[in-house]
């Protein structure tokens, strides 16, 4: 049985000042986040006119994928749906049903495992199919791709470009921090957990090796939880302080945990981290994320062709293949189970 379409499934972001608070309320629904914290985060978005770049970058990437599909003779329309902002995945799936789509592949805009990076996209698929109801298309999610040679190659070239700007700089890889308990639960129980952080470290190792970088650091960014809850550390800004104290005079920061420049990249790195480096008199360059690189569209089409034509799986690590699921079912029993927050009394 073949496929009728490709669904591009992403996080979503506001596209105007009036969108910001409703968007943040969608992101944090059910989590009991204080409004004061939402207002604080909203200021980050308002710094950029209330617009996150993520929807624009997704549309540009989709256009590149459509062009690559056509170039390879693959007749597969691409639909765009988000978890937290228009176009919402429920609405997109309803349109797909109306268009006669019966079975579609799903590309989630995350290369990694873990709850937020992988299983939550399964939940998006399950929720959208339930909302559409009878006749909802069957959805098969594409696999994780953190170790795909095209992904690694795009980041390696970006690191080399950064080193050309700041010769002799220390290379620092970053990814979105998560609660330590969530990372411990990442992956199937039989794997021992920490799939997310282990994949991030492996991606950093692969990129560094291809870029010819012998020594580097892996740090975290965008923490949002209360201070009493342990999250993955060190934070990028704290790490810049530590590097400065060791006499490091320049850094290239590579956001290896992200596929595009959404707001957490441009705020946490291009603003906060860059400003801290400047305070220390450190040279600073930020490596580009891959979705603007032509290889990213090639990567997506290659993942699609694994299903359409049985194209060979290309990967650079020994990590097991993971992330490919049907209709929202998780990879394995207990895989990346979400944290259960205690009820408030």
C-alpha cells in the first residue's frame, strides 16, 4: 500500500504581536505555568515584533522539499500542520481527508528521541486523528535522523564557517535542555534511558569529527522550569562564564539540537549568549541550522524514499533506528513516557 501525501509536522509559532500570549497558552496548557512567567517569555517574542521565524522557515523548507520531490519524480503533495499555532495539525488533517488523502507519511521537525523531541509528535498525530474522526488518514511518522550524513554534513560545514569567522575558537554544541527526569525516561526502558542526551552527544561527536574539531563542549539552553527541579546542565551562558575564566578568547556555538532558527535559537544564542560573550571580550560566531541548506530537503526526501521505494537507510552511528511509528503509537511500551506531574491541591 502506497502513500498519498507528506505531512510536515512542527511546533508552531506566533506571526504577530496579538498571537504571542494565545500561542504561549497553547504551549503550556495543562502545565500550571504562572502567567507572570508567560509574560516574561512573551517579551522575548515582542523583541522580534511578536513574530517567531519558525513558520516562515518551515514554509521555505517545505517549498525546497516539494522542489526536491519533483526533481526525483516523486508525486507527493506536502501539507503543513503545527502543534501549537496555525496551521493547527487537526485542521490540516481535516483538509487532507477532504482532499482524499488516505495514507500519509509524517515528517516531524526534530531529529532526536525523548518525550518533547519525539513521543509528543506521536501524541499530536493521535489527537489530530481523533479530532478528525472517521476517515482520518493513516499517518506513518518518519524516523529520527540525528546521525544522517546529510544532517551531520550541513552542521559540520556550518561549524567550519564559524571557525573561519573566529579562528582558534572553542566549539560549543547546544541543545534544548529538559528536566533530568525526562531525560532519564527517554527511550524504551530496556535501553536504560537518556536517549535524548546520548543522541545529542553523538551528533556533536559526529559533527566535530567531520569538521576536524578535536575538542569541544556540549551544553544546554532554553531551560524553563522552576529552579528546584534539576534540568540538564550546564547552561550556555554559564558555560561562557566558565570558558572566560579559563582564558578562552573565542567561541563558535553550534545549535546541534535544532533543525531551524526558531525563537529559542535567535533569543538564547544570538542575543543572550552573544551579549555575554561580548561582555567578556570573546569572539563569537553562531553556526547556522540546517533547514536552509539544500541538503536538508535532500534528507527529508531520502527519509520518504525509505518508505516509498525501500531506499537504503543511511546513518553514521550504531544507535538503533527509532521514531518511526503509525497512527500515534509509541515506538515501544513505556518509550519516552511523559512525566506525570502531581495534582495541585
